[in-house]
C-alpha cells in the first residue's frame, strides 16, 4: 500500500514541486503557490460542480423546510420525500463531499513532499534522494533546497502565527460566501457553527504543521474565493459589506451589493 501511495501520490507531487522550484528561481514558496493554482485548474470541473451543487441545495432549503414541517412526525416519509425532491431537482446531496475527498490525499501528499523536500539531517536527505526520479538528474542537483520564503521556514510552523491567521480568515470568507440566508433558527445556528468550526480547525492544524502546508491552504482558499464569486457572487458576505443584515431568511435587496451584477 505504501509503494502504491508513493508511486501515485507522493513521488509525482515531490518531483513536480522540485521541477517548479527549478523553473521559479529556486523559490520553494512560489513553487507551492503555483502548484496550488495548477491543482485548482486540474480539479476545476469537479470544484465547479461542487459549488453549483451547493448553490442548488441552498435554493431547495425553503422546500426542504416545508417537508420537515409537513412530515415532522414521520421520519421515514420525510427521508423519502427529501430524496424525491433532490432527484426531481437534479441535486446530489453528497455532491459537495467529492472535491473534499479528492483534496484530502493532495493535502497529505503535499505535507509529505514539503517535509521530505526540506530535510534537517543527513538521514532525511538520503531519504529524499530515494524518491527523486533518477531519469531527471537536474532535480537531484537542486538538493538541498532553500527553505526560506519571506519570514518563513517552509518546513516548520510559522513562528509569528501569521499564516494560521490567514488560513482562518480566507477560509471564513469562503465559507461565508457559500452560506445561504435561512429563516430556520436551527439552520442558522448550524451555518454559523460551520463558518467558525472549519476555519478554526484548519487554523489549529496549521499552527502545528509545516508553514508550507499553511501557504497551500491560503493559496487554495484565495483561488476558491475567486471561483465562488463567479458562481454565487459575494453570497452572505455582501450583508457585511453593505451593513444590512435584513430579516432572517430574506434575500438581501438587489442593488445593495449582494452577489455579482448581471
């Protein structure tokens, strides 16, 4: 299993990062950012499908709430009617999970690549040499890599906690843009919880892991914000810009900065 992982995920990512490093003036930080953009471009069709699925699910919320009221005492019938509604609307309720499952091995592989590409001792340096493709001697000549990018040592946590803060902030913005207005207090509480929980969780992870992985999170969040804007505009974030919260569940008034202008 470990050999399959190395052959399919870890070694292609490691050698890809080394190749970018050779092209980008031996700047590993830029290599991580460019790698992030390339990954987002390659997974763009799946990501856009996820965003459209999330938007369609949000538009179904009023009908789902009606079903919940109508069949509140019949869980079996409620589940049946919900699945029927999803099917009629062409919405896959699990469609948002696929891109996350795809990105998970990318996060793990990138973390391994960063840690292995920036060895701290001769043993780790020897281990790195084992995973560089021998067909490309240029890549071997790049070692050891320069681990510095701005104030960061990319193989270690950010000593000033700036990267974790950026991870939390950019992820919160993306979550806020994806959130839909709802009149259901329970759904409002759940949305607010998710908007805070996910960014905080990734922020805590970034506090303890290599700052290069945090840099990847920041870059992928920024690209995700741009993509989300072209799907749904600013979403719920527009109410913060305009300073108008409006009644719960009501769509913000047109022309007040909500979403993109057509």
